[in-house]
C-alpha cells in the first residue's frame, strides 16, 4: 500500500540503478519479472518510513526492563490513550521497538499551510516536531496557536519566506504553530526553537526530544546489528574508522562494558565533538575520539613519542569497524534523492582506500566489519569481491546475529559467500500500514519479523585476517 510517491532520482542515477537491479546474474536467478517487481517494491519502500522506531538502551547505566517501563509510560503520555506496545527484541537484547501507526489517511487538512525542507519532513515522518530552521514557508497570516497543515518540499523548489507554494509538496500531518510567521522569518527572531508542535502526524511515532537522553540512543535496527557482529570484548583495542555521530562507537564501548579502548575517528571537527558529547552523555570513559582522515591513519614509520592518537602502527587493533561513507540510498524515508551519478560513483574508490588502511591496521586473527547504508552493488558486494581478491589474508566470516537477507547477486560471488553477507532489503516485505486494531491483532513474533525486514537498506560483511605463517 503506497501512500507516498516512489523515490525519484536524477535520470542518469535512475538508469544506473535500473542496470544494477536488472543485472544478468540476478535476472538469471530470479527471472526478469521477479527482479523488476523487487526493484519497484524497493523504490516504494524507500519513500516511506520504516515500520518501527528502534531505540538502543544504554545498558551501561540501566537494565532493558527498567528503561522499557519508563519508555512505555512516556509514550502513553505522548499518545494520550492510544496503547502502543514497546517490544524487546529476542536476538538484539539491548534494543526496544515501537511500532509506527500509519499512514493515517483520514486527517483533515487545514487552510493554513507550513512548508518544510525535505530533511525536516523526513524527521517529522519518524516522530519529530518541526523546528524553526526547517521551516521554509508559511501562509501569509499565520499566528502562534493556529492549527496548520505541514507539507514537505521534497524537490527543494520552495523559496524561503514564500507566502504560498504551488510546487510538489507531500502532506505530513497537522500541528499547532508555536510562533507567528513574522517571528519565524524575522532576522531577530528565535532560530532554533520549536516552530510547529505536531499533533496529528501522518505516521504516529514517539518524539524523543529530551526523552531519557542518557538511557536511550535512537538507532536504526541494522546499525545495532553491526556492533553485535563485530562482537568487541572487554579489554580489547577497537577502531571505529568513520565514527560520527557516535552511535556505533558508544554501542561498542557498552558491549565491552567500558573496559578496553575504543578509538573513534572522523575528519570533520564538529562531528568529533558530537562523538565526545555522546560518550559523555552515556557516561562511557573508554572512548577516545580524534579528528583525523581515516585514509591517512596508517603510520609508515615507528614513532618515538607516546602519542595515543592517529596515525597508528600496523597491526595495532584487535577489531576494526569500517562503517564507510557511502551514497546513503538505503536511508528511509527519502522521496527525492538529490545526488548526481558522479557523486554516487565517487564512494567506491574512497571506500577502498579506507579498507586498505583498515586491513593493515588489523592484527592477525583480528576481525574487520565493513558496512554501508546503501543499496548499490558497487559499494557492497563488489567491494567484498574486490577485498577477497586483493587481500588473500582475509576470509569471510559467518555473522551473528544474522537478521537480514543474504547478499545480492551480480558481483560474481559464490552462493556460499552471499549467504555469509547480510543485506537488509526493505522490499523483502509487502508495504503495509499499521493501525491500532491491526497492532492489537498481531502476534509479537510477527511484529518482530516485520521490524527485522521493514527497516533501512543496509549491508554488512565480516572478515577475519588470517594469522601470519
């Protein structure tokens, strides 16, 4: 059931993706009709939010049961009588799942309109309120306290401060304006406060604004799986190569019971600051964050000093996570993907540079996990094929837990190798809405199964570096 239009791309990106998802290997295995059906289903899923909000519990500070109870009480306050369950995951025992109610198709639209930017709109579809920086346009006479309908300018065509907009816009729900139009667009007005408090969103998901901030971390389900697959142990030295904003970094530290060392790197200073803030908020002390380019993190000569930061000597880490910069096509919801083909194809060489450094920094017998939040072959399965050919010391490993599907055909990998990979493919389930009655009638096992599949597009590969002879 598609409520929003399918995701749109630049024509050359669409042509590129069409070839990827109609590659000979895939079509031979599935048949042309099935391959095309899966691809079209994927495009529909990408424009809709995942069926569940996933939150990771900071088990360093509190038990899952305790946080679940607090979260359930907070959600009941927000939803004012609508009873929505908070589910524990049987295989990922540090996360909680909250079903998203929607899309709600019976909402009445108001005359007063607010247009928000695409990124703000996607956040609203996942439970956020509207903050002033996200507002692009409002109706001419909007006052504080007005009931308004909120729309997303998915193509980025609306001019800031416009009094009306006739371009492509997608309805996100209704809210109450916290400020007047003149306050929002005044050069002296508040720039970061809440602009619209959502009261009837198309998708009803809890807002996590200042909600149990030291106990919960909002994280997509596959992003939680990655840290479990790396399986860091207390006392080990771990490298998170492209770490911002620190969700996986703090998860790794928590899994290690804050014992050992987690080195987090990112080349953007503000993002490194965010990693440090998250580590402090979650009260984790074993994390050391550095502003550094991962492609230059290997030291070619032994250093005399005792410097703890990068660059590092070869074979100095027990485990490495390379959650690589990528084209991000698996993120949901996204109704209009803005990158050009040149941008999309620029990631593969960068990922290979980072991967090469990671292999050299890893100890023999160590584990390297490579992941992306995208759907292309070139950034996922093709990288695995390249890695196995380029580095004979690497061996693909079975992943635990294995919740996603197997790898996608088209990169020349053997079936046994594809089964060792983990690709989260949103098109693996039928696009379906969730209302309160359907939720009450559903078995918990079925809801967990839906949460495992109806999430963002994501890819994980796990390698071991064989010991030197």
